[in-house]
């Protein structure tokens, strides 16, 4: 049986949030629909944060209101607090489709948490657990990401046992999954393998997801390490867009095209068209006015050679 990986496309949210070039609502919808056309079934489409802090997300409700109502597709909205959750919930009012799932964020670093969302590590866990509980009551899917799981731009090293303890606490409310995020792109495969192994030992019944940035050119290697360690849900962003407004020098997510190329050539099934994602990445470049960070969008897929030879 062929191995499988689910790709969660985060380009419309995490990919755009740090971009200086503002994408219009129509641009975001084209990006989302293009990813869906390529075969993506689960997409982060917006975050419910204050527009003064993240201007790119100011039209969250407008984007969600115009998303196509297609069975089998999951739309995810990021929420950092109860106010954000209530905004996400409101998108479902009046028989509207709205978001299918909310993504909560907790921080393994106190300093980053206070700068990113005004919460300490413990406060972020408490808030996330409350939101997940509310979401279950309201019939909304809910998952949680542990950010700065491998390192913090302000505090440096993050003890893996802190991440394990946080995951154990979060598992008490049974989120759809718990993700580990290399927010600033400092992880290496050995550290990824070790952390995933500890989490699987500690929480054998919990579904894990992984989210990597390619800041130091280790993102794709880290994704493969996570896959080999047993993580079969991976985040990525078309064109390799991304970064965090509150993390100095943090750059893009791993490119969806780069991830797809590696998985396809390794006989891992994703159900996503590499050619269509490359085409979408090249369209993104026209909006940005510069080349995309992802490598496969520049080089293309595996060469077919001279068929006439």
C-alpha cells in the first residue's frame, strides 16, 4: 500500500501575513481556489487578529464569505484568543458555510508568546484549551499548534520536555491534532526525529502535524524526518511564502511545490498536482513582483528528457 501524506496549505494565511505587498481579497480567493484545483483538501484561509497588527488579514471575513461551498474541503481560521474565536464562529451564522475548523496557537517560549499574542506559555495553553472546548460545543473543528517548538528568537534553545509537557496538557481536551512548529526555522532533522519520538511515546493516541520554515535551508529535510518518524500531516505554503511579523529574520514556510516534489519522487501519495502548484506559484510571483522563494517553482519538476530520442 502506497504511503500517504496530507498537505495543509497555509499560503493564504501564514504565507501572506508577513508580506509587504498586499494581496486583494480577489487575489487571496484565486490563491485558495488554485490550491484546491491542484488537489489540496485542507487550507488555512485567514486569521482573526487585529488588522493593525497584521494588515494582510484585515479582510478575513470577506475572504471566507466568498469561499466556494465544496464538500470534502476544510477551511481553517487561525484564532489566538476568545475574541478571535467569536469572529471565526460568526462566519458560520445564518446558514453560512464559514470556517470548518479553528487553529489555536500556544507558545513554547514565554517571550515570544508575549510579543506574538500577549500571552505567557501557560496562559496560551489555558486559552487554547478553553477555545477547543468551546469549538466542540459549537460543532466546530479545532486543532492546536505549539509554536517555537525548536527555538525562540529571543530566548534561544527551547527544552523539548517543555513541548512534551504542553502537548500532554493540550491532549486533555482532545484537539483534532497537535502540531509542532519550527516558527523561526532553526530545527534540524535529528532534533525533529527526537521530538516526534518523544511525543509519540508520551501521547500514542494523539494525531501529530508538523509545520516547518526554511529560514536556514533545513525545512524540507525536517519535513522528511517528521514523516519518517510517523507524522503524516504536513503544513506548507505555495511559493514558499511566509514569515512572522513578531519573529525577527524569520522567513518563509517550506514551499508546497518543494514538499510535493520530494514526496512524489519518494512514492508518497498526496493527491496534489505538482504541475498545478508550480503554475500557482508562478502566478503568485506576478502579484509579488519578484521570484518565489521555493526552488521547484523555479526549476520545475523532474525533467522528462527528449521523448523523441
